[in-house]
């Protein structure tokens, strides 16, 4: 099935056209407590709402089953339509519920966070957390349509905007120097029209990569840039009982993996410094000392890309010149962490 991406500030119009074209037997809209309050009232939609609790801690089997229950109670058939109206939590869980109910009913994603728009709602990965592990159970299933808009971002906490912007920085690094410089000259809290244009370019990067590798066997690993180190920072923050937003961890991870890209593959130093300055200014610092290195390296070895206990990163010789499956040894990673601390004055 082809995934249509619509970039528009007329979400009502886009939804009306989708519904009148597909003529579903019934329309359901999945929201969390926040999107029920802040976003749903702004839509002119005839649909049965299904409300779930907000937050990743509720991306569980219980919540998932509650969505099936609601669809069943509401008499949904395989020809009904589910609209997922929310951030990545809602589109991940709702996508999986739709993909499995009656062996699969169509769904449309309307992401309401920047992270959802640039990443989670696009590309066909759905899932829930299970057994204490993130995204442990899920299926690949494409939304029939994804409506990308910035109109809902006014009620989004600023931190959520910055968290999503880290993924846009990543997409820019996977594209070109010009694209990265363009993003480093912008702030996502600024002009919404400009954000929508940048968002469109960014989503196209993800779409291109995903289309070349729908099941994540090869080129899609490019999207892991910044994530080997980012996930390790996230894990360390959790161990410290002081969690950090995923996007912030990715921003710091991009800098460390940028350092590795520079020392190993000659990624331009000027661009790396610009990126580090930007991340320091807008995301602050993730504080580490050399006493944290062993825990960080252990977390990196547990990353999904790691094979045979080796640390594995996606690196760049230059923006757009991607090198997958780069095995990094402990000393090289520790040197990169030292340089990260220098750049961040830690
Ligand atoms: N499928 C993928 O490829 C993919 C990629 C990246 C992340 N993810 C998943 O996405 C999730 C994170 O996504 P997220 O950051 O969007 O989190 P989220 O969906 O939990 O949203 C963050 C918070 O913002 C609130 N919110 C959403 N829209 C709002 C609005 N317009 N105004 C006010 N509040 C609003 C939500 O209720 C929530 O409290 C994680 O579960 C992650 O695993 C999936």
C-alpha cells in the first residue's frame, strides 16, 4: 500500500477529502488525554472518539487491548477507518491496533507533535512497549495517509518542539551541508510556515530512506545516526532516575557520533563545531564524567545494531556521505566522549 503524505494547514479539509473518497463504514479517532483536550476540539470531524491515557508509560498491552475493545464495541469492520490524532505514542499504538483488528483496517496518522510529524507517524513502524522493553512488540504497517501540519504545535510544550527538531537535524546531516546549515540558522519555536517547509524536506528524507528499505535490512540503518550514543545517554539518565527526552539524547548523540565521524572519516570540523554550539545552546548539556564511561559503553553494546558485543554506529564522512555498520572499539568511543566533554565544557 502506498503512503500518501499531505503537508497542509487545512487538516479539516484534508480529512474530509480522505473520508469522502474512502467512504468507510464508520470513522473512529484515537486521542490521548492531551490531544482530546487540545487538538480534537479544533477538528470538524464526525467520528467516534477513543481516548487513552497520555505518555509512553501507557504504550502498553492494556491500553492496546482497550482500543480493540472500543473498536469492537463501536461495531468497527475491516472497512472502517481509524484516525490516530496524537504524538508518536498514539500513532505507534493506534497503528498497531488498526493493523491487527479484523486482520487489518485502514488508518490515517495526524501527528500532533514535531517528533510524530518528522519521525513516528511516517515509515510504517508501529508497536507497544512490553516486558519492560520499548517497542518490543509491533508490526510494520503503513498509514494510508499521513497529514502533516504545524497548526497543532501551539499547545505543545517548547521542550517537545526541540525534541522533534533533533530528528530534523539528523535528517539534515544525512542530506547535505546546506541543509544542516539551514536548520542551524533556524529555531523550531519560530515561524510556523517556515517550520512546515523545513518539516516537509525533512520528512521526505525519511520517506526516501524507508522506501529504499521498508523492513530495515540495510540503508534504513542510516536513520540510526546519533542513536547508538543517544540511547546510551537515555539509559544512563534512567539509571540516575532523571530521565531525559529521547530527542535531547539524540541531539547529544549526534555530537558524539559527529566527533567519531570527524576523527575516523574526516567529517568537517567547522560543521561539527557549529552543530555542537547549537546543541549546547538549545539542548544544554548531558553531564558525564569518565566514571560513567563503562556504563555508557555497556549500554551501547546492548544497542539493537550491536553484533557480537561490538559497538556499532552509523557515521558520516560528510553530510550525506553515510557509512553504515561502523564498529567502534572502547578506546575510540572513550576518546570521542572526552572530546564531547571538551566541546560542552564539562
Ligand atoms: N514508529 C516510529 O518510527 C517511531 C519513531 C520515533 C519515535 N517513536 C515513538 O514515539 C513516541 C514518542 O513520540 P512523542 O514525542 O510524540 O510522544 P507522545 O506521543 O507521548 O507526546 C508527547 C506529549 O505531548 C502531548 N501532546 C501531543 N500533541 C500535543 C499537542 N498538540 N498539544 C499539547 N500536548 C500534546 C502528549 O499527550 C504527550 O503528553 C515513543 O513512544 C516512541 O517510541 C516511534
